[in-house]
């Protein structure tokens, strides 16, 4: 296929396949960086690459051996960042297929700043937007998680999120 200026053009399907191959290892920082660069090329690349970048979100990544008060603050900031992205780009929310949140509550985890998560104001705004989600995981890296300690609005957001998940979960 030739373009108007006489140069060769690749079919869109081939370009999309290349982006899909780049997305094979989303947890490789180099692959993620390359996909991000693809979002800057054109609208078609943006649509394909951003779909991969946002499809599997992992928030927290807290190590069981390095629990600090800052972990709660960091997690809250990550939730705020996700909320801001979904507000600025509503077209991305339907592309989120998996969400994993890692926490470290219990035992030796610091009690300070727990309310940043237990009463988080962003969770009730994020979860209802994720109507295409097919996988959700909340991993607590310590003892049993204090589910009953969540605020009512956060618990209601969980109920909404669970209705979007395919049965059985």
C-alpha cells in the first residue's frame, strides 16, 4: 500500500498488532514506557496503547517487610491519582479489566493514617466507574483485614463493584 507522497504505508491492523505485542509484558517498565510513548504518536495509537496501559491496575505494591506510615499515604495518593485520571479521561474507565489493591494492615503495621484508606473519599468515586471490570483483588500483606472498619460510603462502593464482576468471583 502506498501513501500520497509515494512512501509505503503499513496497514492499521499490523500497527495495532505491534502495539499488542508491546503490551505482552505490562509489568516490564521498558514495555510500559514504550506503550506510553505510543500514546503520544496519534489518536489511533493512543486508543490502542492506553487501553493496554489501563487494563490491569495494581495499586499499593507494599512489601511485608517494609511497612511504614508512608505506605498508607502512598496508597491514598495512588487512589487519588487513579480517580483524577478517570475523571479527566472518562473513556478509560471501561477499559479497566482488572484492579488489584495491596495493603498492609494488622499486627505490626502502623495504626497512624489508616483512616486514609478506611475512610478514603476516592474509592466511592472510582469503583462505580469500573463497570467493565472482570477481576478484582484486595491483598492484605499482614493479618486479617479489618473490613468492618471501612466507612459506609466505601462499603457501598464495594457493593457496586461486586455487581460488575462476573459470577462466580
